[in-house]
């Protein structure tokens, strides 16, 4: 890094420039924007993609499989990109996929020490009477949180779900309010819950896009509890029930996530698998049978793994671009993402990804690490695949008085 001069020699600057400098010193620096593209600091600037953001599946040589489902979506969890979808924003009944949100809130309560896995709760008559699939808990019996979680996730027990809702929030109604609050916090704009297990209701609705975001958030925030979702069976009250996710038996890379079914919703499945360190999830709703939802989901997972790569381009130690800084103790700073930046592309095309950094210029010190200054877009074949915020990666203290004056003069000639 090059450090700023601590003094200014006016004898080397024409008088009119000095006058302009003094005027500039009394006014704020001008604001204008510039695009900078950079897998490396020395890369030349590039124009932004003219087209809107696209799903990467549209750029693949092999088209997405044809599925018998009302709506579906496949997502790369590492990058967070939707690979392909059909009817992603059509509002649908989630059935027992609702239990993903119920479990999310229980996991949150465990993480924040409001519950423990060993803690016992008393089963209410309301929980015991809940209709639909059951864990077969008995009223006034003591059941641990760990047992109830297995009842919810492995057995899809509606009675267990209500019991957990009451343990977390005191009542199911209060728990449903928490579910809707959490949906809003996660940006699930087309989701509304009226009950905790997923019983049919005209206003109990979501979309496959919202379900994918919820599933991604659950996977990334609570990896310590994912073992429940790969558990193939659970026995409670001498009644053994198998996990309804058939893929746990047919594909060893599949480790979740949740099935759902009602007559009106059809057969639904949020499935996820890990292969070679890469995680993909699929959301399928409205299939015609148990076997169809499994076949549809496996087709999506296989297609997503076989035809796409996910690569890391940048992280907080490798900037997307190095930008000029004015009036600072150093004259350049790295801009990039707060964490790792992953991108999903058709197989073999990762080297063709073009990063474009758009940020307001001039960047004027002081700057703090983590300040957002623009947007980073990742494009392939002129199509924007994803966008994310662009942050300053290190502190840049303000230069001394003469250093600031020196830069104000230089900026006049830029």
C-alpha cells in the first residue's frame, strides 16, 4: 500500500489550481458512479449485464426434467441460487411441510436455551386430540423435547407438533404468531400459517420459493439438528413408524428433509442431498402419489448435481475489486463480500463468470470495514446470475489535513 503525503508543496502547483483546491476543501467531494469488474485487481472495467437476472438452468445444455407436479424448484444451498423452477410463486398448501417452520422455531428455542432436549413437557388434551398423522402421545403424559422432535420430523406427528408449539409459546395460537413473524423476518412474502402441523385451511398457504428459502435457512443455521431428518424410523409407545421420505432408502446421499400430504395439497417433498461437499435441495408440491414425489425429487437432484458446478470466487480475504480511496491514509482498499461468494454455473463454465462491481465514486475516507458501498453482480453469457452487496474489507482511516488537501486537488484533474 502507498501512504499519503503528510505535507503539500504549493510551489509545484499553479496558482489557479491552489485556489481551486481551497474552494474544494470547503465543499464536499463530488459523487458519481462507476462500474469495476475484477476477478483480480488489475482487471479492466466491464459493462453490466443488460439482461435481468436468470435462473442458471436456462443456460444449461441439458434441459430440466419434465415432472408431474403442480410446482417445483431446485436450489444450490452453497450459492443460494435457484437452478430452475416451475410456478415458484404460485400459492399452494404446504401440508406437513409446515413442520419445517415449526421445527425451526424449536431449534431456535434450543439454541437460545429456552428449551433443552432432555426437558419434559406435559401433553395437553388439545395436542392429544389433534387430527391427522400421529405420534400417539397420551394426554397428561411426560414427553421429552427430543422425543417430540423425533415424533414431528420422523413420524410427522401432528400431535407432537402441537405439544412442541405449546412448550415453546404456551399455546398453539401464540406459536402460530411466532411462525408468521419468523416468515416475515426471513422474507417469505407469500407465506401465511394458521396452524402448526399443516392442517388444511384456505389461508394456510406458501410457495415453493418460500419453502426453499426456509429449508436453506434451517440447513445453514441448524446443522447440529439435521440428523433428525435422516433418521429412517422411530418407535414411541411401542409403535414403530418409518420416515415417509423414501429417498432415504434409495439414495445414500439424501439426508432429508420433509414430506407432506393432504388430499387437497397432493404429495409434497422437500428433499436435500450432499455430494462431494455440495448440497442441493429440491421442493416438489402437488405430485399425484408418494412414489411420484420421490421420483420427481430424485430427478431434480440428479439433474442439478450432474449438470452444474458451484465454485467459490471470493471471500473476505480475496477482494472482488481493489478501489481507489481518496483522503485516506492508504490509497486503495479491497471491496468484496462479507463471507464467501459462491456461484452456480453450467458444468465447466466457471472460468467464464464475469464479476462486475458497481460502487459510488469517489470513495472518500474514513471508511470502516463492513461499510456497504455498492453491488457485486456475477454474469455469464451476458446474463446476471446473482447479485449481492459490496462491502469495504478493511478500515481506512482519514489522512491528515495536508493529505486531504492534496487529494482534493488531484480529484479536480481526474
